[in-house]
């Protein structure tokens, strides 16, 4: 459909609705909960045009995923469409079907699902059956909706698998989802959704669970397939960076309502609604001014006074003794035997961490960046003494006294644990659902047998105000708090024993953008107010840019580049750092990803050019190329 | 594949040796032996005891030898197919067990099939209609089935069958066919009698199985991959059977290891109450009278079946679940 006809259709929306591919009108979705009826979606309307991409944006709980489920009639059993229409019209000449009127279990709706509208989900691992092969699951929809022979169906399946980027589609047919990497799984998921050439693809957070470089490949793939198959995409996401790169039109949802809609350029250049405007100020961007702060939608008021007394400032002498944490040539090598059930493979060395050296100064925040599986969490476990290293040294400056962490044992180790604490990624599983917040915050004092009941009670209340929560909520259980509030409780727990050093393992990656800004600001303030040292682990470069003084980039267990934050972002040297930075989708229409000329292969060491080539025969090391800026390269040129 | 099976088979040897020692020790634990209880019985009846005959018997059966020697005689014989000699029945153990074994296998197999036929559809229904009236009703019946002692049910059914059908349904066949060669009439008589023990032995198993199928299936029903299947346009029944049901079968197959020995032992008390000519009551009396070869060989046989059953269910699990076959843990 040409641009002109679409434009006319847009103008004559009320009289000529039928010229839209999909038209959602005044859709209301309710959920029957034990406490009563919950209105998840409150009368939203939008239109999707042939071959275009509409982004549905909002934070978790805004009703965007529920809307997608309603379109396919796959709402959970306690959810139902209260009123409204979902009109699907494949061709301008054909009559429109109202999906709402179709029986949920009837054949008419089933022919829409997978045949005309299909969907890809956020987590490809759990969204595919582990018991069935890729070929079986991908071809399934084909045999359901098209009347074709088995041979022909399998041929089309192989074709589709090659189309989404499987190099050996014949072999891929017989693989199981758990044998694939995250990116390939999502490609298989896309193949599964597109096998019947649907007119609409609903993509529910298709890249949220993936690394940035993989995300870029998947987005590129979706764009290419959209053109080849001429289909419309309904993209559900909370990432404005993805929106800027993919969408033609945007619908912003907030608490089940549409608060803003329009072409992508209007949304980014002239955001109108308060929520949308604050969303833009809440996202960390590259190149923010050093004193520039994120503005969360709801700021936290926290008070430090009560606890400040237990965090004593460091004396200059103590700082002179050495770095706060000094890691030298740390490595962790796992020896595994590939334990297939019926085959026993040879022994394999997995180098989780290799030749890792890093100094962290007192009061510094060092960001550790890398993609999933690069070993950054292993580093945090090694530093915490949760696992012991194969080789290497970890020295800790305990206010003037140097401790060798590898030799600590028994009561010494127990004593040391109060100095260094960890905040986990997922605030939902990091807090025991069976303990009240009071018990959770009390636990550190109980373990280390500090103070009496009265002292503990006061400290627990102080900790609540430290993270900006009302001490009156102490008797509640974690489930009655939101993700952001839980993460604040986790932070309070980590700070209970007045540690000097915090390891933050992806502390904001499970949170919504607006909440993320809150937590980042809180962490920043606490660091300044209490003189804390941070090791901040993240896969999100923009987040690290906002909070860290120095950044260390890690790939396959090794550090490849360390530099002060500004240097790294304005002058990245290592090809891997460059590939990472290039793949980050930025919420800026003028800085869209260059899908045509990307250097994605550089995210894999095999493609690194000299002098960055990794080879067991040529020694390589971190070389200081300018003040404080280290890059891993070969030390001998050949 | 074969290397794995062979490794597992070799591993079975030490397992069985340990089991045999344990079995032998347990049988010998009560003070005395069969001859002593035999003498005591004779004396209580006021009969004189021929000391020479006792000494002869003692030597004949090797009861005068040391424990390890007795164990060795028994276990070597066991693996050569000689299960020993039953003192109580005065004939070789193989002959004592003989006919009973076939009847036991018949009763147990029919019971297990009965259990599956009833439990699978009800379990599927209960899981897909969670908290409906049907689910509650079937759950209630299931709990009653679980809570009722089997022998009580046996007595009630015996009474009812006698009053309303006018037949005596104890045993597995009409009295006139006992010890007769197999014939068509004998076979139909067995079938006529079979349904009571099958229902009695099957109820609690069925009720338990319904609960397990329901619970396992409920865990799977809300998994994202089920939603994916629905979004593809699969019909509800096919969706249910292809995805969540397949996954929930794992527990069921893992259970086969336990099922195999219960085919030949199973339900001793019910068998006593219904006077079934199965192996259960025989094992009980052998243990009571310290008929050591009969009891020992039988227990050993059960242990072997358990070990083999576990191997079978492990192999079957690998066949149906690729995560086990291909080792999910290693690829993560």
C-alpha cells in the first residue's frame, strides 16, 4: 500500500476504518482477581497499517502485553475482553473480522492465530518446548494452516530457517532449543512465527533478554523480513532506543490507557504527555555532563543522617596504604566433562576468568561491562570469596590494613564479610518471600550477633529511611512491594553492616526505565554521602556511563579495555568496545543504528584484527596507551 | 548408547551383591532357624523329636555351616537358577512359586492397566478444569479412595458380591478348577473373579496417580511454551497432549522402576483377605516361619526387578526427553 493511500486513510479514519489492516477500537480488558475486577486495559484504540511498524510503549503493568494477548485471544483464563472491537482486514476489498466476537476455542480464531497474526515472545528458552525439535516446532503452524504435503512443508521450514540466518538449516531442523544460543533461539522463534507468512507480527519485547550485539542482529533481521514478506509489526517494548530504530508510529500506554500517539518523529521531537517527557529525562544517555542528573518520574527522598555515624570517613593514611581492592592475574578455570547422557565427551577447560587484573581506588566506582557469559558475575563471586580462584591474588585494603582475601578463613572471613556486600540483579528472587522486611533487614545483625533487640530495631528503621522507604512498612512481606522498592530493600540490607565496598551485579537491569533512574540516583547519592566504593557490573553501557568513574570491558573472561569513563566513550580503542558501543540503540532519531554497515562480527574474538588478535601463541597484555587507558593487545608483533 | 547400557549393567553387580547380603542378614536376624521352630512346633504338639533326623536335616540343608558359607551356597545357587529348597512346603522354591507367579503377574498387570485407564483421563480433566465442580468432585472421590484401607474395601466388596450376586468371590477361580490344568472354562472363571482384586488393589493407586498427574500437569499448563502453541493456532486438545502432557509424563516413566517389583509382590494384605493364590501371602508366611530359602530368594528376586526397572525407566526417560539424552547442563 502506498504512502498516499495510507495518509488519506488516516485522515478519514472514522468513515473509512476498513482500509486499515488492524483496527483496535475502545478495547477494554478486565481481570477477575480474588480482590475484585482489575481493569488492565481501559478503552484503548489504535490502527495498524499494512507493512508498517507500530510500537506500543509503556512500563511493566501498563497493559501493553495484555493488549497483545487480547489481539490473539490468548488472555489468561481469568482475563476477558469487556468491550471494544479488534477489526482485522487482510485486503481493502475483503470484509473485516472482529476478533473479539470470535469464540476463544473456535476454529475461526485458531485460523487467525499463527496464520494471519503471529507472535514472538520475550524469553525464547521458555517459550519453546524443550522436548520437541526446532524443525517440529517451526513447521507445526504450517501444517495447521496450510494444506500441504509433509515433504513440501519440511522444505518450506528449511527455507525459513535459512532465511532467519541458520547456516545449516538441515541440521537445525533436528536440534533442540536448549542446544542453541540465546540469539539463535530467538531466530528460531521468529522463523516459527513467520512460517505461514502472517500479515501481522506481534513482537513482545523480542530483544529484552538478549545482549546488545545480538539485539542489533535480531532487529536487523526483523526489519529485513518485514520488507521481504510485507508484513506489519506490532512492537511491544519499554526501550525507547529500540523504538527509535524500528517504529514508524508510536502508541504510548500508561496505566492501561493511551496517553500519546503519533508518528515516531513527533513522539521523539515533541513529546507532549508528562509521562512521556519524563521518560526521556529518565533514560541515561551517552555523553551526559558530569553533574547532570537523571530525573526520575517519582524522585526518592532519603535521609542519611541517622546512619552516617556508623560509616566513618577514611583517614588519609589508610588511603595511602593501597587501592581499596587490588586484583592481580586472577583466573578461574573450570574443568568439565561434557556429560551427555549417553555420550561422554573429553575433558574441557572452561576459562571463566583469565588473567584478570584490576585496581579499584577508595571511593571509586568502577563499571564492569560485558555480554552474558563473559565472566563478570564469576569475578564478583571470586571477589566475594564465594568461589576460590584457580590462580591470582585479591588484596583488600581494610582501612590501612592489607588483607589477602585468599588466605582468609573461619572467623577472619566472617569478620571480613561485613566490609563487602553484594546487591543482586533480580530483586524478586533476592528477598525471601517468607520473611517480613523487618526480618530481612535484621538478619545481617543476627548473623554477626551485633547489638540487642532495641539497637537492631532502631538500625532497621534508619535503613528504611536511608533508601527512602517508610519504616511503617517493616511488617510487610516482599510481595507487597514493587520491583524498585524491593531493590531499595536489597540495597538497605547490603548497607546494614556499614560496609566500605559494594558489588552491584546488574542492579537495575530488571527494572523499568523510570525506576532505574530512581535507583541509579539513589546509588550515586549513597556513594557520595557514605564514601562507598562500588564495583558496578552491567551489560548496559549507558547505565555504566552514568554512574562509573572508570569502565572495564570484559570479553570471554578477559579484560580487553580499561579507561576512565570519558576516554572510553569518546575514544574507544578495542574493536570489541567499538562493536558494543555501536550496537546500543539510542533513543535519538538522528543516531539510528546503521543496520547496513555494522561490525557485529567484531563482538567475537575470532574477527578481531591485529594487533588485537587473540592467539595462544602470541602473548598479549593490557597496554597503557594513554593515562589510565589500557587496551589488551599483542605485546610482540609478528 | 551401548557403552552406557553396559556401564550401567556392570554397576548393577555391586548393587545386587550388597542387596543380597542385606537380604540374607535380615532373614537370619531372628534367633534360631527353621529347624528350631520346627522342633518347637513338634514338641508343643507332644510329639517326640528324632535327634538323628534333625541332625541329618541340619546337615542336608547346610544349617550347621557358618553364616558366610550358607550365604555363598545360597547366592551361587540363586544365580544358577536354583532358588533353594522350601522347608515348609518340602519342595524346591521354584515349584512353590511356579503357578502363583503367573496368577500374580496377571492380577498386577490388569490392575496397573486399570489404574492407567482410569487415572489418565481423570487427571487430565482435573488439571484442565482446575477448581471446577468436576475437579472438586473427582478430587473428593480420589481422597476417599486414598484414605480407605484396601482390605476394608475388599471385605465390603466380598460382602456385597455375596449378597447381591450370590457368588463367593474369594480366590481367583472357582474351587473346582484349583490344581486343574488350564482350560477355557478355568480361564473364564479367573476373569469372573479378577475384577474384585483389581478394583480393590487399584483404587488407592488410581487415586494417588490422579493427584500426581493433576499436580504435574498444572505446573506445566501455564508455562510460556503452552501459550506459544496456542498462539500458533493449535486446538486445545492437541496442544494439551503434545506439549504439557508430554512433559508431565516424565514423572510417570520415572515410576516404572517401582512398578516392576510390585507386579509380582504387591498387595499382600488384600491377597490374604481375598485368599488370592498369589505370591504375597506366601512371602508373608515364609517370613513368619523362617523358611529362609523361600523368603530370601523371593526378596532377592524383587530386588533384582527393582534394579532392572530403574534401568529401564532411565533408558526410557532418555528416549523421550532430549534434555536428559543430550545433557542440557553441559551446554548451558
